[in-house]
């Protein structure tokens, strides 16, 4: 019945689109009604975020801790350590663990029956949290000083999700207005919803724990970095550009303190920086002002990160991932080109299964050995690929959109977005594995780029009413379906928290 209702509503939408010529409705940044609709889309995302928080509400945590430190997650343990003016977790390793020649050998730890803190970094006789410190600085400490308690993982992810929604909304609008000659209003509104859900920000929030806190923080600061970079590119005055460049530098620093592997997306802003350096309309002094606006906060952030790394692990570039006490010795991970094709398949092509029961999607467990003959160790769980979001088909229009394009910043942004997403998928496969959680590393950029190309192709490449109307309807379907998939993944994901509540309520 739901499918039939959806098809009937979409058929009605198609008729209205042609009759009202929605495919010709151009967005104007100065139109208050248009901007009001954008705020409504942001409001929809905030309602979804609030609903998830309400359904999964958890009490905040009393501090000082009421039980042993082992009963808390890595962020809470790090907060406790910093409150005690130390960087290591307040937990004494067992003598058996200290005596091991290779404490990172998971099988040997199990065989010997040694006790340890699960998935913490063990280095030089101490346990550390290898998770980024950004949420501690920006959420845990302010929250504690206001409430005298520590926020639960659900609260932390909700705060970051609620901030991410308007940021992603603004990013979608800015990207289309900066890189498209004309922007179609209905497609822009649908793009906002598709990018919100397609970035997996809601799925990540609904799966809140210490692992997803890191992912949520990465999404937020990646979105902020891209937003401020695009704003700097499209801004007119030098002083305004300097402000945006400074904010992008701050965002990049916090991105490094959230999820360091996402720093590869710094490359997306390189065309913007090069455009600034080679823009003949700027004097040398104005160019220097813009460069320094970005460089100073970035350098300060880098200095802090390097100090933090050195203070814990004796190296400015060591984030501690190699010392994880987890399912395998992470130090054995390396680039394996035999994993390149599996990374493309599982991060981009793998589709979910479909069922007649809510939430209608099945996320299959992957098997690299069976599918690709890879016999090395790789962390595998269930996942779907980016193509599960139909709007990603918009990437196929890149050659048509960029054919004859004179804007080199736009060209660079598009091709670098594709390159970095593919590279990061390969990197994550080699050094982390295959998991729907890791898909969130690439989805913000992939869905943002896809919606941009899809809308640009429909609005500015297609010509003739019939072609534009057809393109509009197809693009609308792809964007709406992408939004729907993102919503369904709130229920069916790695944790299934809300789905379990749903089943318990009907059990």
C-alpha cells in the first residue's frame, strides 16, 4: 500500500510539474519566499534529528564516575583523564599484558586470557583513546561546566547532528549557486533533503556510540570546511573572503581532531586557493591577506595536533591507530592493490536487499574472500554502497556538465571530489575494512557532488521544454528516493537501535 501511495503521489507531482512548469522555476537568493522554503527544508532535518534524540534518549552521566572507568566509552575515559590532568586513561594494565612480546596479537591475548581495555591504544605501558579530541573540547567540557554531568553518546551525536543539518543545507545551496549558472528551486529543495539524509548524518545519529561519535564529528567539520571554502570562493570583498578562509582553516583543524582520514578532502579546496593566488584582480597584499587568513588557524591547529600526538605516542604524525587493542594487529595493515576493486564494489556499487516488511531494506554481510578471492585479513560487516542512493547516478553526467566548462575551479572541484572519494574508499578498505559506518566517510562529498551534477545537467545542459521536463521528473525521482533511503537507514543499520524499539513495541 505504501508503494502504491508513493507512486500515485509521484504521478500527481509529475503532472503538476509539467502543468505548473516547475522545471522553469529558477531560484533567486534575494527572494524571501525561496529562502523561506530553504529554511523549511532545514527545519525538516532538525525535526528528524530531534525525533531520533527523543526516541533514543539516554540520561547524562554523573561525574566523578560512579563506577570503574572500564564501564565508560573512550570519550568519557579521555574526559576523565583530562580532568585528572593526564593524557592516558586512568587504568592500570595487567602484568600479563605488560609481559606479552606482542600485545596487539588478538589471538594470543585470547589464548592467554589477559585483561585489557577493548579498542583503546596501548602504548608504552599505558592505555590511550585514539579517538579525536574535538568532541571533548567543544561538547564534553562545555556541557560539564554547564550541567556538572557528562553527555551520553546519544546527546553528543544529537548536538552535532543538529548543527550539521543547517550547515549541510547551507553547503548544498552555496555549492549550487557557486558552480551553476542557473539553479532550479524545486530541485534545490529536493537536493537539500537528499544531501541531508544521503550524508548519513541521521543514520550516524541513530547509531550513537563512541565509534559513531567520531564519524558524526567528521561529517560536521567536513561540511563546515567545505561550506566556508565555497563561501570564500564566491564572496566578493577581500575582508569577507579572509573571514571565510579563516573559518575554513579552523574547521580543517577540528576535522583533523575528529577523523584524520577525512583530511584528504582538503584537496577539494585546492582549486579555490589556486584561483586566489592567480587572480589578477587582487594585489599581492590582498592575496597574502587571504593566504594568511587560512594559513594561521590551520598552522595553529596543526601545531596542537602534533603536540597532542607527540605527547602520547612520541611522534607528531602518530594518531595512535596502530596501537589499537582490537580484533587484529592493526600494525599489519597496509595498502593492498588487490583490495582496490573490492573497495569500489563495496563502497560504491553494493546495493541493499529489499523486503516487504518495514524498513524494507536488508543490509547484507560482505565476504571479500568469496567475492574477490582475497585471503588476507580484513574487518568485514554488513554495508551498502553509495549507489544505494539513486541520485549518485548524477555523477555519470560529469562529462556532459563539464564539456566546454571554462570555470576551472568547478572543474577541479568535481574531478577532485571523485578522485578523493575513490581514494578514501580504498584507504578505508585497506586500513579499516568494510562497514556501513565507514561509508559515511565518503557520502557527504559523493551525494553533494551527485546532486550538484544532476541539477546542473537538468537545468543548464538539457535544452527544450520536453527534455527539461523529462530531466526534471527523473532528477526529482532520484533525489526523493535518495532521501527515502537515507531515512530508512535510520532504522536498519549496524546498531538497529530504533528498529529494536519498534520491534519491542510490537512484540
